C-alpha cells in the first residue's frame, strides 16, 4: 500500500462482508456466498469513496487482490466497469475445480461453502465462478502466480487467462518459478512488484 502511495496513487482499502476482525456474525456472512455480498460492499464503498474525494480521477481506478481477494478481483470485473485495470495474484477462477484440487480447496469449502458441493449447489460453484462469465470482462487483467502454489494450484488462473486470450481481451500472465502462494525470495519479489507497477503505469498513467 505504501509503495503504491509513494508512486502517487491514492490507495483505498476496505473490509467488506466476510472479513475477520469484526465478530463471528460479520465473518460468517461469507459462508455460501463467495461473491455477491462482498462484491456489493466493494463496489459501493469504492464508488462512495470516489464521490466524496473529487480529486480522484474516476476514469483511472485500479484493483488488486490475492488468493480470495484475487477471486474477488476477477469477479468484480464481470459486474462493474468501475476499474480501468486489475491485477490478480494466485486466484480462483473456477470454484468447481478448486474444490477438488487445491490444498485448501476441500477444507476451506467445508467452512466457506458448508454443506454445499458441486452436485447439490451449482448456483454457487458454477454461477459464482468468474470463469463461466469470462466474456463479460472488459478490464485489462494481469495474472501473477507462484509456479509451485499448493494452496491455489496455478491452473485456476491459467483457465481464466486462456479464456480471455480466446475472447481477445487485454491480459497477461506471469509465472514466478520456485515460489508458492506468496512470492518470498527478495529478487523475485522485486520483479513481481515491478510487474504490478508496470501494469498499473500502462493503464492508469499511460
């Protein structure tokens, strides 16, 4: 956040429904609702933030997220044209395949999708998966991934990247070899940061 602010960006971070730290009821609103409530909070909060700060250029708003935040980053681009560029790290485009493959996929869904499975709740697993609405994305979207990610296997973003390429959308994919869910080694992390900065500079700063 500080690194982005140092480049002249206005950085806004919000805690939407489902996040921790605000009590059990607030965090449980995420259960069996991977997307809608959280997305509405982010869109509403960001829109209001822009309206209340007239020095913000509403035509040059970026969006970045990782892991579940990356799932939400992909999902947001399907439902709003608010963002001029987006960056997605280690995210989930397909909840169906994540459920059966990811290191956390089954265990996480025991809580986040309690008693819901691909065969008894297709509304959750298919309709809430960004991949199945890839044709609705118009935002330039950069994918970043650790090649050895055991939490969210790399295929979860490869699927969406391939879909956007087929659809002729603005997108790019960067795989960081030797890294897991987060990019830890300093030299690799610096290149990872430079890639994010370059993507935002291209679309938000010309």
